[in-house]
C-alpha cells in the first residue's frame, strides 16, 4: 500500500488501471437504510435477492468477471438490510414492552418465516 499526501499526483499507469476496473455500485450504507420504512426495506431485500440469483446463474454459466465481483457486495447488502429490519422490529417490541407480558414479547420478537 502506497501512502501519498493528499495533493500528490497519481501515476498515469495507475489511473489507467483504475479506469479499466469495472464500475461497481456504491456500497449500501446502514444509516441510509435506517431512514427507510420496513416496506421499502422489504422491497430492497427482494430486489437484492433477485440480483443475487441472477449473479449465481452467471457464475454457473461462466459469466463475466465484473458480474462475479458483484456477488459479495450484494450478499453484504442483503445482510445489512436484514440487520436494519431486525433492529426496527426489536425497537417496536421494546416500545410496547412496558404494557405487555414477557411471554407476548417473546412471541413478538421471533421472526416470521415464510413457508412455501
């Protein structure tokens, strides 16, 4: 790793290599996700899962390297969305905890599963 001062010029060779790298979507930030509602988060989660399934198909069929490099960021994005959804649900449970029995809290805090 090269450490450069903020005003230092980047060598031409390095700048050309950076232009050749595939343009990756910016990372998903948790603080941005926390501003969304749960329905928006679930919609984002669905989109990310669809994208991941498409990338998995590209991986099996021998897709381009730029697609294969997107698998990890998409997986991390799914994890972040699930984290924020869980945080929001736990905060809701905590908000009503003063007037509900502990058994009901346990039932509310469990994540609902979609059965097919």
